């Protein structure tokens, strides 16, 4: 019997090539998309789950109050970890400090900027589970003069030589011996390094001993029976003990809290927590898309199978006459749909394997779960059972319910109910499609809007160089050298370039002795405004004509003036004082128009710009013209003052793109999936169109004999099929409007939702649907009437 | 043994009620060959379908080999149909996706006949209908006569007590029609009860008895000697 079912299922597939093709193609694409999204989601939720002690690892967070809002940052200073271990010996088993740094790595005549340098306590590799290819996790960082490289870094520095025992020089001061090689950090880890150096090298540095500093993340491993909450309750005493005096001096309040390892990844990304973060919202968006695509594919499947089944009513009737019971037929139909699902699943596994590299490329990282992971197969089995059984059971139950005589009497009438059901499914499909199109267009236009927004500063022809030690020591000479180049318009040193890092400091301000004012700070030279092309709206710029500007002047932005309660004009002449950096009060000499120095996802913040030697980057604005030649000139100037450092630069606008890289990636993936959803829905529509055309062949013939025109027939056929599509558009537009409106709330700067977006989405979908339908309708209409009449 | 009494069949659609059978009483003995005749639309097919347990009467009783079946559900009827009744249709009604062999095999599959016995029976039936040489063909590849012979093979393969044939020669030329009639007569001679609807007086001549229907009623019965 089974053999017979299989045989007839197979022959049916082979005979109805269009139907089989549409069904299998739609389902294959749907399943493949779902698996891709499934892998992505598994990767997201798998972040940091590979650490053996993950359950007991916490990151210590420092909370403080920022002009009324509570903020939590992971940066602590050096003394925390030893003090925590000492004071909580019974609760905290281990602690490790992790400091993310840049460094200059020198090997003979070659030097590299190492951007993923971690400076850590020696127990780093036994605390976390980052496997070593060689070296002993417990001892590999014991000696201060040791270093661990990842496989990739080792390859970069030493090629195919054995790196163990080789010496590298860090920042031209430390000579370190390679004692271990770590496996490359997987993409599902919030910590990400290429080079790991013991923090003991810096034990005697002043900055590591100061409580108030910010320089490292501190992770603790709690004992099994310790409750996070009860430990946190005792932290205020701890803070009081060590930081009480400092805090009183700065008028600040701080507390500590613990974030479980597994929660770190989904905490919001900010300049203060610059590790890899994920966004649960994005995960949910992807999850919904996966579900929607699968739903669209299932609807195709059900619709087409039902229609196919109706065409097979004669077979159903005969089988009944031959003695088939109802459940025989139900099994048969479900079996057939399971067979199709099975074929689709096998095909999509193959497709997934082929597409994986492309997908990883689109995502920008390699998913850690491979295409042949066990959960994936579980998912596939789920698909087979759900889709195969559920989508197959409607036609099965529906058809087997007819008496044999009804079935045998030729074509079964699907009845009003059946047709209503089918139309509803089509409405659902196309609502989803239109919704996805609207979503994609709005996301794209938001991204474009953000990119083209008036940033308020000059982004073009500007390069950013990190300030290295050599450059720092010769910075005036380098600046002079650059300014003498014909190709350079302006040069300015600063603590952070727009889109880069900005400290947040506590300031005192005039007439508000009670106010602890937290603002962003920029430490720079006199050419800041000129180089970035900022606009002064009140007062003046820093100027060499005023010899006291270096120590006594400050510029603030419009938001800062507002947050102090002044108009830009009023603010001039008022004093401010940075509680950490300034010895005396500074006068506000000018107010600049707000410019987007942070990511556009963040709100405009107050900014205080003061001349200071804390120079971390240099921004060089080139004159428009030959950029390549200008870069060559800058490079040779650079080589004169810091030959041992590599010349690595970024463009200011590139930096900005980098900020939105993830969003842009997600947007690309989203539009691909949305496109596929429409494609699958149209496949289904094509199937329905072929069915309608076939079903009405005779009618078309008769109408033509009676004198109907070809257009008349096309309109007749298209009208019926377009109705649900148009209805779907009406449903999806308000839904899309509300959903996207709430998505846009994530941004501080929002693109308006133009009416044309909805018009485009609607006409795009209806257009594609019409094209699909008319392809079939025109063919049917153009058929020779004799052929159509003979078809019964 | 078939026994029907006061049988009515009313088809109700939204607009009209059609009385297809209007009080039929009829007995068919074991091994009898009965021909049912009458003008188009008089209810012959309706009667045959009910006799074949493919449909329920609206009213009246129907005793099939001692069992009252008139009020049975489709499920129960299906159980009785299996192996007891064979069907031959005017339009052959073979499954297009199955070969000749597989079409004939189908009733045995539903009867769960073991494979070896199945093969034997199918081959016997095909040989008897002279269709062995075509057993791997699909219905579309056969002539009308060959299709009908396949349909008869399928009807007899499970050796049912009764065969119902609705205009079995209706779509055939006279030569093929004659052949089909001969096959049916042979089956009858071997003990199978046959109920056949026909428009052809010649075909009706093969039967023991002719029942004439008009407007859903039996008007005359003629018994051959
Ligand atoms: N499913 C149905 N619904 C409504 N009316 C029906 C149905 N089946 C048959 N009838 C009606 O019942 C009557 C008898 O039909 P039936 O098919 O039994 O005639 P017939 O004697 O076999 O005719 P023919 O010689 O043309 O095959 C007809 O008037 C027909 O319209
Ligand atoms: Mg008839």
C-alpha cells in the first residue's frame, strides 16, 4: 500500500510539473530562509554561552546619576578587583580585570597597530573558556613578560613560523615572549581579542592605582551558593569604604551592581560599553520574518494542494469505490504532502550549504553554528511535521469527506466556503508581503535620512589618525609640517573625532553650585572649530590672540547652554569648571551650533570643548583635489616624526558609515527576505492563476465563440484574482504604518513617513501580482477557442 | 440476495427537488443477470449507485445479502462494498496515474491481500481479460475497449459476488461492445450476479431479466426464458 501511495505521489509530482515546481520551490526558499534566520538567532542567543563557568560569572557595573537619569557603565579602575576579592573572600571566588587597549607591536623592522589588545589579569584563560592551542591556561600569563596571540594574529606576525618563544615588542617599551596561542575568538563572544598581555606589566603605573579612573572591565566568579542580590546589597558599604572621600569631593554618587554573563550581550550598546552587543528587537524582527515567510510558503502549499486535490476528485472517488476508507485517503494525501516537504527540506539543506558563505558575508561575521548542527535537523523535522501534516491535512480531510458518487461525478465543487477560505489565505499572504515591503522601504529611507542628515560638521576630505607616542611628543612639529603642505586645509588635535569616543565628566557651572552637571567633553587645540567647519552662534572661537585661552576659555554647544538655562548670548562670559581636569574656572567665550558628534541613535548631548593636552586623534582636513597625492604627502610627513608606527588612517565619513554598519547589514538582509516573501507569495498567485485559467478554459472558449475580446477575457480572469491582493493592501497599510511608526521611535532623528512609501509598496505588490496573473490570463485568452472547447 | 422495498431517492438542491426514484420494489437472486433500461433521466444510474452502496436512498429499505444497509453510514457501506461488489462504468474510470496492472491491483490493496496472492489474482484477471501484454501501460495508452477490459478485470479481481455495470458498452464500438458483453456473460455463467444499465436492446438480450424504469418507477419487467 505504502509503495502504491509513494508511486502515485511521485507520478503526481512528475505529471503536474508547474504545481510541484511552485510548491517545492516556495517551500524550499521558505525553509532555507527560516534556517538562515534560525541559525542567526541561535548564534545571538548562544553568545557567551561557551564559558564553562558562565552561570557564576558577572560583570561588575558602576552606576551613577546623570543629570537625573541613572546610567550604568562597566568601566572600573584598577583597585576594584583586588579590593573586591579581599572584602568578599567568602563570596567571590575569582576576579579578572580586562582592559581593552590599542598598542604598537614591533617585530624587527615591521610594526603594526594592534587594535584588539587585551591587558588582563594572569588568570584570564582559566577564568574564561577561550581554548588555547598551545600553552597552559593556568600559567600562560604568569610571567609579566609573556603574551598570548590568537591563531590569526600569530599568522599575521610570524607567518608560518612557530610563534612560541618569539619576542614581540609592545609600544616600544615592553619585550614580551609568546607563551601561548589561543583559538580565534568565535563570533558569539562579547569579548574579542587578538593579543593578550598580563596587566602585571602596569602594576606600578600611577593610573592603575587611582580609584576614580576608568580603564577596565572587572569580572567576578561567585561561589555556587552566593546570591547576586544579597551581594549587591552590601556594595554601598564597600563604595563608601574606598570611594567615600572621592565621591564627596566630586559631589557624585556611585553604586555597584552585577550583570550576569549571559545578559551582557543584550545590554544596549553605548560609547561607554564598547563591546559587541546584540539587539533583542532585531532578533524578534528576524524571528517574525522567519515565521511570516514560512507562513506564506505554507499557505501556498495548502492552497495549491487543495486545488490539486480537487482535480484529483476522480481518483478519490474511484479509490472509494474500490474500497478505500476515509483514513486511507487522509493518509495518502498527508503522505504526499510530507513527501513534498521532505524533498523541499533536502533541497534547502543543499541550498543552505551553498549559501552559507554568502550569508556570513552579508552578516559580516561567521555564524558559529554550522549548517549541519543537530538543532537545525530538529527544526527541519519540525517543519516536515508541521507543514507536511498541517498543510496536507486540510485537503485530505476536505476531499475524503465526499461520498464516492459526488467525487466520481467529475469535478468536485470546492464550494463557497472553500473559495472563501482560499481567498482569505491569499489576503493573509499579500498582507504580509505588503507589510514587509513597507517595512523595508521605511527602514531604507530612515538609513538614508540618517546618512544624509545635516550633521553640522564638515565630513568630507577629512582623515583621522590616532595619536601615537612619537606623534604626541612632536605634535606641534607635525602640525606645522602638515599646515605647510599645499594639500592640507586645516589640522586639529582632539580627544575624540565626531562619531568617536567622548568622555563624560562632571562640571561645576556659574550660579549653580548645587548642580552636578554631567556633560560630554572634548579636549582639543585652537583649530577645532575651523577643522570641523563648526558654526559659532554667539561669542568667538578660541584664538591665539588671547594668550589665556588655553587655561581660561571654553566653548560649549547650544544644548549645553540650554541645559544650564541660558540662551547662547547669555552663556557668554559665564564660568564652568571640569572637576577633574581644570584647576581653575574657565569662561565661556563662544557657543557653537549643535552638531552630531554622537551616533544619530543617541540624543543630542551637551558638549564642553576646552583646550587641553589630552590629544588622542588628529583630524586633517584636505583641500579638495587630488586625494591620493595629498595622502602621500601626509604619509611622508607622518614618517618623519613617527617612522616606527604604521600609517593607518580612516576617513571621517568612513567612520560614520562604520557606526551604522550593523544597521546597514541588517537592512540588506531584511530587504532580501522581504523580496523573497513577495516572490513566494507570487508563486502561489501564479499557481492560483494557472488553476483558474485551467478551470475556466471551457468558459473562455464559449465566451470567445460568442464574441468576447481577448482583453475582455484577461480582465475577467484578472479581476477575480486581484481582489484579494487589493484587499490585502488595504489591510497591510495601516498595520505597516503603526508598526514602522513604533520602530522609528528608536531613533532620535526620524524620517517622515511619506504617503508615497505606501503608494509604492501597494503598487509594487499589485503590479507584481498583476504581472503574474496576466501572464497566465493572456495565454488563456489567446488560446484558439476550439482547443479550449475540446478540453473537457 | 438483494432485496429493495419502496425505495425513494430525492435530490434537493437550493431551487428544486428532483425525485429520481419513486417507490422501487425489486429482488435480485443470487447468480441472476439483470438489465435495467429506460429513457434518459429516468433514474437508472441513481438506482444502480444505491444498489452498489455508493449512495444512500432517501427512503425505503435495502437488504444486501441479509443485512439492512439503507441507513448505513458511508464508513459502514465502504466496509461492505469492499470485496463484495465490483463496478464497471461507461467512462471506464481508470486512475490515470496508475498502470493497468496497478489499477487492477488496487481493490486487493484495500483488502490487504498478501503480495503473493495478489500477484496471482491480478495476473489471472488480466489473462482472463486478455490484457497481460498491456499490463505496464497507462490508461491513456489504451483503446476504449482495452480500457473497459481493464476496468472489468479490476471489477472481478477480488471475486465479488455482484458486479454492477453502468452502460459498460456506451463508449465502445459494436465489436468491442460485443466482447465486453461476452465477458460479462462468462462471469455470470461462473456464478456472479450482474446488474447492468443499458440503452441497447441487443445488450439487454444477454440478461435473464429486463427491468424498465420510467420517471423513477418500474413500469415493466420482462423475464427471458
Ligand atoms: N446529484 C444529483 N443532484 C440532483 N439531481 C440529480 C443528481 N443525480 C441525478 N439527479 C437527477 O435524478 C434524475 C435521475 O438521474 P440518473 O442519473 O439516475 O438518470 P439515468 O436514468 O441514469 O439517465 P441516463 O440514461 O441519461 O444516464 C435526473 O432527473 C437527474 O437530474
Ligand atoms: Mg445514467
